């Protein structure tokens, strides 16, 4: 079992390089199996979600090579099955993208239902609505989503909910559907644009990704390509918030600053300095910012995936502030753990009221999901004394070498391996 031990109150200084975007990689890897060609994907983050997806497509028959930790070459020519087994995807929420990709490749797909995540239900009704509009019959039985189509044909689809997953999945299923597909009320996240760009490199004809209306003209077939994944907006934001909470002068390199606009604006409102370059942002903070109001929204709004980290920053800042979560119904579960560090937060439905200025002191805490884990790290940087974070496996899903990157900036953080039988860190708290 792994833990992080962090001793807070050190300033952060220097440069940190951001890896490729997790949420683009977990869409682009399944997209690669929509063709029988070879795809070379660069700037792939070296994280567990990628490793798990690689295993899942390998079990289907794909041949994956990783000539270096950030390059993945996928040869899907030998894929012989449209049925994804539960064991290979139970740890990956994004397994549902294999539905869209296999529908395009074989006009049939059977994929285990994604599990609910630790911050609530994860419905896929909009994905199914899209597949059905394209002509597929979709059934859910024995824990599997089963989709079959004689022919896929273009359709006009209006999403009742702005959803990243269904926007991408419908694009995946529609790329070779006959005629034109229109997705209205589409999500606009950077990883949607990245997945569309990847599919276009494979020969698809997708226009409008990044806007509310995406048009897909079905093509005969897709082919292999070479592609480089965009930088991770959420990883970048996590380091910007870390710099803000700890104080210091940190340059977050290899990013698309535009993707960070809402966070940069909030950090400036809080009294931090954020300077922008072509592919970097420099965050300067005295570690004593003042609180603001934050509301999560789909892109270009404030990202829900930075909400837990922002809550930790606000708990360590001064004054009252509120964070309203509008994307997920129940994404404040980690607050109980933040309170163990002394954070003063009251959750009322979708709003967390934060009373800044509390004295934060290190304690033993457990990550309840990926971004909750990042939030605990942020809070620990502001704590007096040692914080021990359990359930590090969640953090491994989405952050590459986080302890090395923070350590290089000056944080006192180490990854500790302990005996699985050590009851103090039992993982049953999830
Ligand atoms: C993606 O999840 C991300 N995951 C999540 O990041 C992120 O929090 C979320 O988008 C929102 O930005 C990946 O990209 C792998 P949605 P996704 O479909 O696609 C409702 C992280 O920490 N909804 O945009 O599953 C849903 O309940 C992860 O990196 C329906 O009602 O999210 C939610 O309230 C966690 N019906 C809202 O829409 C549907 O069919 C947005 O969900 C689909 C979604």
C-alpha cells in the first residue's frame, strides 16, 4: 500500500512541466481501435488510467507498444472481439468510450456498465440516446451495455445535459455513419476538441468541436495516424493552486494558457499574481490569499475537476467564500477529510461555505477519489506538521509523478510503501 507523507509550510519555487491530458488520453486510446490501422500517440501521460485502458484494448486483441513512457503505438488490426470483459475495465470510468469506438468498427459492442464514482451516480442515458438516434439498438443486461446496429446513419441529436462523455461517445459512433450527424448542446471541453482532432487525423470529418454544435459528415473508413495529446488542464490547475496555497513563484510549463483562464482570473481576484506566456503561466503568491465566490460549470466555466483543490485553497485563505458545484450532484464528500486538517467548511447541498483563516494542522486522511486526493495534498501544503494521505491509488490514476514534481518545487513530500496489513491505513473508508 502507498501513502503520501507531507510536511507543510514550505514555499514552492521553480518550474513544473505538465503532461498530456488524462481525459483526452482516455478518449483517444479507445478512439484508436475504431480503425484497423496503426496509431502513434505522443504526449500520453504515464498514469494508471492509461495503463488500465492499454490492458483493456490488449485483451481485445490490439498490440500496444510503449517505446518510451509518453508514446503509445496501437496496432488494432488484430482485434477480433467486440466484447469487453469486466475485469479489464472495472477500474476505468472512461471504458464507455469503447462503446462508440466498437460500434464504428464492428457495428456492435458489449461493454460493462461503468461503475458509479465516489461522487455520485454516473448515468449514461445521453450516450444511449445518441446511439439509438444513429440507428443502434441498445440493451442493458447482466451488467453490460449491448449496442447493435445493421447500419449507422447520421441524425440530429440534442443533448438534454451538457455532457463530455456523451459528446465524445456520439462523435465516436457517428464518424462512419452514413450522412450528417449534428450534436446540439454539445460539451466544449478542450479534450473534446482534442479527440475530434485525433479522429480527423484518422480521416473523419468533424466540424465545430469546441462549440455547442458539432457536425459530423460520415466517412467510408478511418485509417491510422500520428497524434500528440494536448497538455492536461486539470494537472496544470492543480499546480497553480499548489503554488497559490504554499506561496512562492512557480512557472507551470507546457500548457495552453487559454484553457486556464477561469482559474487564472480567480487566483488574481484572490490577490495572487498570474503572468501569462505562450505556453506557460507563472503564479506568484504570498500564501495568504483572500476568499472569493466560485461556481463550477462546463467549459469555459470553472472546471468541476478543480473544485476540490480550490476548496482546499479557500480553506487556507482568509475571509468567507462559497463554492457552488453545478456539474455533479455530490462532489463534496472529501470535505470530511479536509475538516480533519482543521478546514472550516459547511456543506449545504451543492454549496460549500468556507470560513478562511483557520489554523490547519497535519493529520492522517484518506483520498476518496482522484481530485479529492489532490485537494488533500493542497491542504497538506498549508498545514503545520505532517499529513499522511491514504488511498494514494486514486491519485495514481491521474497524476504522473506528483511527489517528484512537487518535491522539485520545494515541497516536503514523499511516497511511502507500507505493509498492506497495516490497519491504520485500511482502505475500507471508501
Ligand atoms: C468527464 O466525465 C470527466 N471524465 C470528469 O473528470 C469530469 O468531472 C466531467 O467530465 C465533467 O467535466 C472524463 O473525461 C474521463 P459528463 P463524464 O458526462 O464525461 C450528467 C476527473 O476527475 N450526465 O460531462 O462522465 C452527469 O451525471 C473526472 O478527471 C447525465 O445526466 O461527465 C453529470 O451531472 C471525474 N447523463 C453531468 O451530466 C449522461 O448520459 C456531466 O457529466 C451523461 C452525463
